[in-house]
C-alpha cells in the first residue's frame, strides 16, 4: 500500500508541470490589457466576467470540472474496498459506508448544480421581463 501511495505521489509531481504549462495566454497575447482591466487603478477582474450570471456560470463550471473526476476516483476506491474485503463482515461494512457516503456526496453536488441552474433561469427570466434595467444581472445564455 505504501508503494502505491509513493507511486501516485511521484506521478502527480511529475505530471504537474504539464498541467501548469498548458495554460493559455490571453487573446491579445502576453502583456495585453484585458477589457475587464482598469488602466487607471491597475486592477483586473480575475473572473473575466462582468455579470453575476457569468460569475455563477464560471463557478459552476469549475466545480463541475473538479467534482466529476473526484467522484469517479472515490467510486473506484469504493469498488476496490469491496474487492479487498474478501467477505469479511467488518471490511464489507466499511466498504458499504464508504460507497454510501460517495453516493450522498454526489447527490449533494447534483443538488447544488440544480440549485445553480434554477438561480440562472430565474435571473434570465428577471432580465427578460424587466427589459434588463440592471446591467449587473445580465443575460444568462
């Protein structure tokens, strides 16, 4: 088991520069000023979103990008716990509880995603019905 942990840690450390190196420069190239940057104050909007809907969409996208692989890894780990239990009741109980908590976690994530979609649709309806008097609400498309 220790060897497996060391192997995963080594693989993570060796592959981390590939992930960091895959970042893309802004559309205008390096050093260009983004339209969301203030040249007077020197502050930039780190989200590159001018509306609440855009920021919420970015947050949900990031959450989805992180949560799906983590959920898959925990489901696979739960499967390995079932295999490693070999019929022992206390080990099977541990594997069942792990699998139960993974399913509960996925349900909470899906509920949060659903709540986010409801909020986005509500903001869309508000923006359409009031002819968008508040530019901070924006149009969620």
